[in-house]
């Protein structure tokens, strides 16, 4: 029980009373000041909105910063173009005679800038060929770098230093340094398109990881794999140049050029900005499955061209890549982009990989399956283990009837307002007992597509395709383009 006496009670009453007075008074002042605060804020915001409506029409500013930055608005900078890029291609003198053929496919004489960095001088090619490849340079000697790696890492050090050596050339009007190997194929328009998204005045390290989960674990998921190519913005390359040699010395156990770059990027605190249109191609066999279900992003590069099978059947590797040049010219942004549609009458699923191949499947496959790469390739350990890829894949076909009829690009035409690409079948399909229309009746697929120079200026979305009526025997005519309002794949 409480044993409080009277005096105490009085005291506490008195105390309570004065508390209440204080509370009332302070509440009053609080109310007054709050009112004033709201009033003045409202007034200020209001007058702000009246005076200068433009900068933030949708979001009234909560407070006014009186020290408004008075620098004039930035002049919208000129878009990055091919002249702003300097390529640094790591090459070996021993393989140059053969590998230069890959570079000649994508190098644009008098337009692209850059150098091929060799380990020693090569026999002079015919002068007529000089402008078809980048300028040849010999890397500086790296024998003074210490190495703890039993396999030796001089090659890695040499290639890694191409960035610094290129910076030291002091070329003008450079925004990006792009590294690649002598067996890397670039789609330069798409490279430019991707780099246009980024401010070259900031620090950027752009590329992507490997198709091999083990490779990514062994090196780093934060590393841009060098063969797939990567881009370093100008100021970052300058910062790297200042510290690269010291940085390399700190990692004598590292073996390859790209992990040395990544180690230095980590020291500079610059993360990898992933752009998945770069392709390292750490796989074996046929990359058809990867290309035919290309992610919805521009195709920027392909690597390991000597290792994987030719991308078109029955032709040499260089000749196969050569075939992509036509579609690349008429609609580079659309190259390899997939669209999925159905021949409803015949119950076929059709997948177009524009400029490359068209597949016809018996039966209806949903979009989420079709956009998954089919495992036509083996992983980096030459095993058919689907857990080795850091992305989802699907089997190429579960039974003979589901094996797609693949039509490969055979001809292209860039007309005034549209492109026409033709695809034919060059490999037989197994017999199938299903009682349904046989895609073998189709000899040629014709795809009509309007080039879309703004494809990547919009939010990424897969194109739509539509089967067109035709009287031509053995022909499938397909229209590919931006999806119409309310058009979905179903
Ligand atoms: C690229 O832009 C620069 C301006 O920064 C311009 O001088 C040059 O002519 C452009 N090059 C091409 C190939 O458009
Ligand atoms: C490139 O420039 C050189 C000299 O400047 C010229 O002789 C050559 O024809 C040009 N090549 C192309 C493909 O424009
Ligand atoms: C191409 O498109 C433009 C604009 O849409 C049109 O005016 C022109 O007639 C078209 N040309 C042809 C050959 O279809």
C-alpha cells in the first residue's frame, strides 16, 4: 500500500500544478512557432513556385537552399561516336598472321582508332593491308616485374599494361579505351550505343563476366573478362596509368591481364558495370544456343572465335563471321535480337534471331522457355553440366519431334524502308511420328523488318514477330518489329 502523508501529497499537488502551467505555456509557444514555421515555409515555397517553375515542376522543394549552385546549365554533350574510342588489342606475334583476319572483319579503316600490341615484330604485311588493321605496336619490356606464378605471368602483365601504354600515347579527343583480344569480334555500332549511356567524364569500368560459373569463381564475379572486351573511361584510365605498375607489383601471384586490371580497379574503388552484350564465350562447341536467345541488349562482342565452332555450319570461322557483316550494316542494333511468335494454324513456335537464324518448333513453347539459351554448347570443362553456367539454360530438345528446324541466314537486302533477310535449312532433322504439319515443308524463311535506329533509346523490350500470309510454296514470311499496342506473345 502507499504510505504517502499529507504534506507530501500537497507538495506533489503543487508540483503537479506548476507542471501543468509550464506544459500549457510551452505548448502554446510550440504551436505559435509551428504555425509560423508552416506559414513561412508555405509562403517561401509558394513564391518559389511562382518565380521559377521550371527545374522541378513535380516535386516542390521542402526547404530552400540559399547557396544555390550558380554554375550555368551544362551544354548537352555531344554523343559518343566511334572516333572517341581507342582500341587496345592484345595480340601474339606468333598467331598474328592468322588472327588478323578476325580483326579485319570489324575494323573500319580510317574510322576506328587504336593499336594492336604484339610481343615482338612481325613480318611486314603487304602495304595495301596496313590500313585494314590497327597500327601495330610492340609492348614495352616487362621482364623486370617480379612473378611468383609458377606458370609465369609476363604475358598477363604485358597485356594488362596496354591500358597504360595507350594512355601514354597521348591521343586527342579520347573518351573510352576499349580492350580486346586478337580473337575478339566487335560490333562497333553496338559498342558505341552501349557507351553512349555513360558519362565518359566519370570513372567507369564496363564489361561482363564469363559464361563459366567456375571461371567467375576462380577469377572474380567483379571482373570484366578481357577477351569479351571491356571499356575504361578516359579519367579512369589516366588514374590507372598513374598506379598500374605499382599495383601489378603488389599482385605477383595473379596470372592473367584481366584479373590484374580488376585488382587495380578494386584498389581504385571502381566496381564493374555489367553490360551483358560483351561475350567472353568461355564455352566449347556450338554457341548457337547462346546467340539464338541473345539477351535483350545490343550484341557488342564475341570472343574465342578460334575455339568455338564456326557460328554458321559448313563454313570456315572467318567466312561464318563475314556473313554477319551484311545484316550488321543494314540494322546493327537489331543483330541477333530474338522475337517469338506462333503459326497458329500449324501449331508451330517460331523464334527469329534477326540476321542469324530462324527456328521452327513443332508445338507451342512459351516465351520464358524460348528466351532461355538451349545447351548446344559444353561448359568450360567440356562437360554437359548445366550447373556450370551462371544463367538458366534448357536442353536443346527433349525428343526428336521437338528438335527445332534451324534456318540460317543466306541472304540480306537493305531496301528503302525495310530489310529483307532470308534463311535456309542446311542440316537434316530426324524423322518424327507426330501427326501434325511438318516444318520440313518450309524451304525458306523470309523476314521483313524495319530498321529501328532508336531500338536502344527505349526501355528494353523484345521485338514482336508475326507470320504473314503468303502464296509462295515452301516459304514462311515473317514480319519483325516493335510490338504494337496490346500485342503480346501468347
Ligand atoms: C565524333 O564527334 C566529334 C565531336 O566530339 C566530331 O568532331 C567527329 O567528327 C565525330 N566523328 C564521327 C565519326 O561522327
Ligand atoms: C583512308 O585514308 C587514306 C589516306 O588518308 C586513303 O588513301 C584511303 O583511301 C582511305 N581509306 C578508306 C577506306 O577510306
Ligand atoms: C518510306 O517511308 C517514308 C516515310 O514513312 C515514305 O514517305 C516513303 O514513301 C517510303 N518509301 C518507300 C519506297 O516505301
